[in-house]
C-alpha cells in the first residue's frame, strides 16, 4: 500500500481537471506537487480554479516538444519548433521549499487567466491547434502580429501536418455542403 503521494504527473490531453477531481481525496490528504500539461486557456482556467480552491500556487514552464536526450536517441526534430506548456501546481505550504530546490528553472508565476496567455502564445502551434477552432476565428483569423506564428509556418511540424489540415478542411466543406443540401431539400418538401 502506498502511504503518501508526493508527486503526480499528468499528461491526459485536456482531461486534467477530471483527473484532479478524481484524485481530490488524495490531493487533499497528501498535498502532492502536481505537474501537468496545459494546451489551452479553457483547460488552464479549470486547473487554476481547482488550485485556488485548494490553496495551490501555479507556475508555468515552457519546454521544447523535442528532447535531444530522448529515450530512442532520435536526432531529427520530429516536432519542429513546437513547445509545450507545463503547469507546476504546488501546495502553498510547500512553495518556498520547492522553489528553493529548483533554483534556475525558468518558472512563470501563473496567478490568473491573463498570466496563461503569453506562455500559450509562445507555443508556435497554439494558433493553429487551438485558436483556429474558436468561434471568432471565422471573423478575425489568426493573422495577428506574433513571432511565434511566423516560426510556426517554417516549422517541420507545420509542414508535416499540412495533409491533415487539408483533409479536415475538405471534410468541413463536404459537411457544410451536405447540411445545406439537406436544408434545401427539407424546405422544398414543405412547399
């Protein structure tokens, strides 16, 4: 039997809040440090709300998606210049001791939702992976001044995923055309 959990590491593709809620008894009892990814503002908001309710401090950490010391010793940067944003969730009573132990690690204090914006925009893939799926995208697009956006268009990951984006765009067009023809057929049959 495990007597105490000191650290929890999560990489659950947007389900962080659900996992945290599922572990709330353990988190309340053991007060572990939690290390998790953050891929969007909405996911970050859910994590921040969880932390505030439980007196946890939150720090961001930007890292390259490619690790030159990777397990398989792959030399080619498969993810191009992509970055990942991790959040370090620290029980308030352990914050000073934890920060002393990791001096030199470039942690970004995250106190509110606004503090998450800049680190997410520093992920070159964020605009295409997240912002392009938002409601305002159709009116505003994602062509706003950002060095990270310029980097993205030249990255290997952007070029590698081009066929998938094209396929998704074609699928959306077919779905829209089908929906439109269905509406026309229904309005015609009502006459």
